[in-house]
C-alpha cells in the first residue's frame, strides 16, 4: 500500500482528503498543519507520497516542496490548493513536484495518474 | 523734563564750562606749539564727542555707546591741562592723557550694541586700559619734564624720584609697542565683527569703520614716529592735522545710527514697492523679506488656526527654532496670529524693523497664508486619499483571506464528501447518509460565513431599511447594552448613511474590544445642514486617535465627505467619538 502524508492548515480538508484517499486504497500515515511540522513528519514517517498545500501559515509551500524533494530517495510530492494551478505561474513546474491537484479534485485515480 | 534728560543736560553744561575754563589756560601756555590750532582742535574734538555721546545716550539709554562717547569727550577736554604752566595741573593732565584712547577703543570695538562678545574683543579692550593707565604712569617718577624728555619749558615733575632718561625711554617705547598691538588687534576684531553681520547691518556700520580706520591709521603713524624718536615742531603739525579724522568719528557714529534708521525705513518701503509690483514680476514674499533684511536663511511660517501650527508656503510644518543662532518674530493681524518670521539671531535687535515689515506685508502675508493653508489641506487630502486607497486594498486582501479560509474551504470539503457519498451510496447507504449529514452542516456554516462577509462588504439592512434599523442590528450584536438615544427621522443620502453607520460600527467595536464599559449610547442628530453621530461609553477611556488604524480610517472616511471626527477620551472617564458630516 502506498503511504501518504497530508499537509494542510485546514482540518476539514485533511479529514475529507484522508477519507477519499483511504477509500481509494492509500494508507494515510500522518497529517501536518504547517511547513515546519511537515518537514519533521516527513523525516520520521518517510511516506511515499506527500499531498502538500502550497499556502501554509509559516513557510512558503513551494519552498517546503524543494526541501522535501532534495534527497535522492525523496518522496513524491503532489501540490494542492483551493486555487487553480495556473494562478501560481511557473512555480508548480519549477518545484520538482510530481504535479498539481486542485483540492476539490483530490481523488485516488487523480493522484495515481500523477504518480504513474 | 525727565530725570535722564536733566542729568544729560547737566553733563553737557559741565563739558561746556570745562572747555571754556581751558581757553585761558591753553592760550597762556609757554610750552605749546601752534596754541590757537591746538586749542580749537581739542575743543572741537572734545565737545563733538560729548555732544553726540549725550544725544545717543538720550536716544538709546540702554546702549552703553552714548556713555563711552561722552567719556571720550570729557577725558579729551581734561587733556588740555597739558597746556597749563601749573606743575600740579600739568601732572594731572599727564595722568589722564591716555584715557580717551582707551574709551575710544572700547567704543569702536563694541559698536553698535555696546557689548563685547568675543575673547579677542575683551583682550583688546583690557590691553588698551593697561596701556593708558599702568604703562602711562610707570615712566612718570623718572622724568624731570614728563610731557617730553626734551620739553625744557614744560612745568617740572612734582613726583620726580630720579631723573633717569633711559628707563623712561624704554617704558615709553614699550607703551607705544603695546598701543600698536592694541590697534592691530582692534582692526582684526572690527573686521570679524563686520563679517558676522547681515548685509543690512553692514551698511550702517560702514561710516563708523571708515572714519575709525582713518583715525586709527593716524594714531599708528604718530606712534611710529614716537618709536623712531623723531621729535620736531613739524611732527606736531602733522599730528594736529592727523587728529582731524578723530573729530569725524562721533559724527560718523551718529551717521551710522541714522543710516540704520534710513535703511530700516528703506527696507520697509522697498518691501512695500516689491509687494505692490505686478504679480508676474513679484517674487515670493519670503525672498523679498530675505532680501530686505540681508538674511538669506530667513524663513516664513504661516499660522493655520485649525491645526494650531505654522507651515511654509508649500504647506509643510515649520518648527520654531530653539538653537541660539536663530530667532523668530511673530506677525499679527487684527490681534490674531498670522505668520512668523524665523531669522538670524543677529537681526533680533532689529525687532521694530521686523515688526514694521510684518505689518507692511500684512495683506500679502494673509494672501500667502491662505495659499499655504490650501496647500496644507491639499497635502492632507493627498495623504488621506492614499490611506483610503491603502485601506481599500487591505480590506480586499482581508476579504480574499476570509473567503479562502472560510467558505471556500468548507465548500472544498463539501465537494469531496459529496463525491465520497456518491461512490458509497450503493454499497454503504448508511455511511453515505452520514457523509451527507456532515456535508449539510458544512453547507450551513459556509452560508452563514458568506452572509457575515456580505454584511461586512455592505450592510444590506442599511440600504433597504435605513440607518435606525442598521444601527439597531449593530447594537443587538454587541456584548454590552447599547441604548439608541436619538435617530434621524428621515433617510439621509446613501454616502452620509454609510459613513454614519461605519462610525457607529467602529466605535462600538472599540467599546467591545477595549473600553471595559458597562453600557454605551448612540445619538445621531441632524441640525444646521449636518449630521452629528455620537457614540459614548462609560469605560476606561484613554483612546488615542493618532494610534490605531481604526479611528484613523474613520477620520479619513468622514474627512472624504468634508466632515470631521473628534475623540474625547480622558483616562478613566469613558470615551466619546463624535463625527460631524455635512448633509445639505
């Protein structure tokens, strides 16, 4: 089973995303509410996939994505936001993330498509 | 006749009598060359100094120059005793012969205010006094005929201790060297003084300096002759002729005094002419005043009564100077402050001139004051417009944030949950129902948040039902009881209504957040073409409208409708916020 870490500062989204992904057969092994705790959780839990909100209360989500993907055996990072991906210009493409999912389109198949 | 005038008249009469008494003394002298010329010159110089000195003393009793000049004249007249054949009177003349020079040096160096300012000036005067007293008296015990070692016909010295020409010669040479040094120091001091003056004062100083310099040159020349040991009747003649510039000194002092009056009147009339020139040729009032007073650093501040401060022509604030080098003269018109002239401290004793110039420029000043007031107002408007724009941007950013964090997140969760419910409904109808119930809760919260946000953007109840209903709704949501004492009976214009509403909303928010009040009151009254919105509480007070963007933003909002906002908030005595908005 593919392990997932969900990073977002809104608890309602974390709950819903966990349900959606677990229903689709992913194993959600952790949640983080900001950039610092996301980096810490990633080191400890070593998830295969990180679903990362780009607007975090402490750090810039793109910066967090760069740090998370710095190592060779780094997890696959998928960015998410309640905004459209194209609102962020070229930042998504430059981030070393596998891709971008709008929050309301988060689903098992959509995630699998990006990870393939 | 005043006491001063009586005293001065007595001094004048004494000087006249003293001069007349010396006439037979001088004419009967058996050791004086050119007796007639000598006497005439001594009397002219002495009386000139006394006369002009008394006149200056009378016109400016607080200025020491009149006294010094009179003293020069008196001691000069006493010097005629050197012509006497009586050995004791002759000796007295010998004792006082140097004093007028010391008075003269002190007078020159302290023109025009009568005070010594620098160390050099004090040193020059002290050295002069030393030279005409100690150095003048030191050789006397060693000379048989003190007037001159070679004056065989002079009366004999009553104080003679030992006739020792070498000692006397050496002492006299030393005295002459000190005298030349004093005169050179005096020239340096005068040049420095002159340089320190603004142009307007230099003009009045010029005649004094020219005649003073000429007289000093003659004195140096005669002293140099004395040092070289030349002694002959022709030297006497040159000396007597050379003293003529000295006779001019008191008149030049008088001229200096008059000149400063003329230039005073001149400066003011020149100013008036400039002010009445055609507007396109007219330069700024500040430049005209700076020219008239020869003070390029001069600044003008215009009084703004509503701000209670001075501003320059561009509407920027002018601070009154505190350092010693600057001074200021206020200008009034009809008893009310109009402007302030900030100028060099050297102009401070031209106070009358400044006041006269201020009075002459009154109308022009009033004109420029109005312009400055307008510019200050424009500047304030620009600043408040800037703040309003910034507040608008901040407001929109906050709105975006609230939408993003609130309703939008709920709708995202709702969307995900609904999709889950759709996928589960066939296999797990109970789970699906649970998700739908949860989703409906999210939907309700999202609707409530959107409603709250919409009201923040614009209170619909205000436009639909008017100010009283909107204020009542506000009051109902407050944690402290709010009584609505008075409300306008009819609808106001939409802009006035919305501004009034925000005054009440912001003031009540502050009451709830900071005032620790037990009750608040709202009163909205309409009279004389304006609406007054007043919110008061019984809380801790101490609100400062300069700090905190809320009240500042309110002031800008009210200001944009030409209204004004007052905050009265003494510590521990509650707060009253009062906005007055024109609504004609």
